[in-house]
């Protein structure tokens, strides 16, 4: 295709939205003209959305949902459009969540905060309420964040969920969020999850010191074709890395981290000890 514009889904939420429209269209073998016929929009409009020069709307999102058979689905364009418009999602995050839903293996490293996939409703609400109190988001956005998190967590409730490898810095279980009751419930949830046949839970203790290879949270997702992608966040945005050399380096660092971390049995013992300290 001669003038095909290369897309960077991580450059903005609009770009991630447009890249996904293009990907789903091409997976079905449709031209922009064919998608235009199915949605009632012009091919020029479709092209503008795909390259990120034309913003998405709820009306357009519902039209492409009907065309792609996504109406009411967890990964519908209608839902994504609402989340982007209301500032629920960090820039670069929508594309990661799409890949997370497809993953057969997920490897996480977190510091300070329990990872979203394992947060209890009380813990998630306490974090969201703190953001509201600081004026970072509105009460409505807080509700949407918590609801969106609950949707993401459904991948762990599937009949064959992805294998989840989790390494948490010790700060995750020592930092009190929402009070003793909420933290106690949250730590119970972690210990319960560690007993799942689809999980490996490890603690990276403070004593690891300089041996800890990462200072920021890291997400590695392995897709059905065994391709691995890496997602990392700064305060302002997230980035989904596909370049094999970079991903390979991050995966090596993750394996080194896991090797230095506590065993699952010792990790669960640390979580239980922290929970007793919350009571």
C-alpha cells in the first residue's frame, strides 16, 4: 500500500484508538471503503480516525462496535472512548489492556502499590478517593477507574486464565492503604491468589538492596504466538515496547529479579506476617 502511514499506538490515546480500528479492519480483510459502508461514515472519516487526526466520538464508536460485533463487550470502542474522554486511562494504556486480555502469561513487578489485577474493591476505592481528595480526578472519574479495574480483573476469572507471575517490592505490603481492615482484606486476597495453580507470587524484600534490577513497575505480556511485549509507566504516560532487543533485556532483568526474590512459600509467610501486623 503506497502512502500507508505508520502508526504509533503509544503516542496518544487517540492514536491507540485509531490503530486498533485499523488492526480490526485489516484482520477482517476490509478496506476503509467497506468499513465506511458498514458504519455509515465516509472512508475519509475512517482514515482520519485510524491515523489519529480525527477524534473519536461516542456515535462513531457505537457504529464501529456494531460493525465489528463488539456492542456491549468489555473491549468495546464505546467503552474505550468514554474512558479516554474522561481521563480514566493513562496515555499508552488502552493498547496495553487490549494485549493483556489476549495474554497467556503475564509477568508483573510493582512497587508501593498492589497491582491492579489483584486489588480488592476496598483497596482500589481508597486509592481513587485519595486522588479525588488531592484534586487529581473527579468523583465520577474515580468511579470509572474502579469500574474499569473490575473489568480488567475478569481475565483472572476465566476458565483458563493467563498464568500470572508476580513479584512485589516489600513496600507493597508495608504501605497501609485505606486503614487496617482494608489492608487486612487485601493481604488475604494476595495469600489466597498465591494458592491458585495459575499464579506465582514472590516478594522482593528490602534486604535485596541494589540487586533489585527495576525501580519502576514493569509489565510483560506473552501472547498466544509466544510474542512478548513490555509495558512500563512513568508518572505521565505508559509505553508498550515491541522491539525484541528491549523486550529481551527486560525479560532477562525480570528473571534475575525472580531469582533474587523470596520463594513463594517464604513470600506468603511475609504477607501473613504483615497481615497480622495490621490487626
